[in-house]
C-alpha cells in the first residue's frame, strides 16, 4: 500500500512488551473484534538488530552489544506468549505473534506495511522519573510512528494523571 492515507485490510497491529499492563492488548483485541479483522501481537527487542527476515516469519537478529550471546533466531518470549494467551482466551479473535528486532518504531512500521495493517496500537510508558526521562531523550514510539508512516496510531494510556496534577516531566522530584 502506498502512503496515501488510506487504512489497510490486514488487521490490527499491537506492540506488546513483557510486564505491560493488559489494557493495551485488551483495547487492541476489542478493536480487532469490532472490525472483524485479525490481531498481530508484536514484540520488539531493541537490544538486537535485524539481520534477515524470512517469509515464514523467522527473524534472524544479532545483539548490538558484542558481550551478549549471539542467538541467531529470535523467539517470542514464552512468558509474554502465555500472558497474551490468557488475555485472548475465549475472545474469538484470531491472533498471531511476531518477534521483531531493532528500533521499535521502525520495526513496527515495517511490519505494518508487510501486513497492510489498519491501525497500530501502542501503550504509553508508565509514570515515573526514569521512564519519563528515557521517553524525553529517546522519544516515544507513538511519536516516532506518527512521523514515519501513514497508518493511524492508537495510544492506550497506562497511567494517566488528572488535569490538576503535574505531568511526570514537568516537575521531577528533587
């Protein structure tokens, strides 16, 4: 599909990470169910870079850090797979798991192109000084996606603050 602003027909792509609250996956599954399309759950390992990507879905990646073991074939985290299965059980929404490597925004955008995704669903980072600083310096995945591809991005808030509270990056604790 070209970058003409239209949405695809290949389903909903959701970014999943270990320890992530189930709200992101839950909202993505609800959207896929409402649209009657499949859900693709993608986990991106930012500590590795993509070497090759095969038609059968196999991803070969190497670590950026030369001290890490050189596992060639990326495998989906079994604990994360179990968490996803628990959330998806009984929903009737077809889903697949994809393990990716490299820059999360780039990897998700590339997969969205490959599958002709209608939407990309991501979560915000949970509140906290470390997460806020990391997001400030590295940029959020949602912001990078919004500037690097044409599909709508749905951002699921994980720890919203009320209108009267300071945002995490406004007044960091001393």
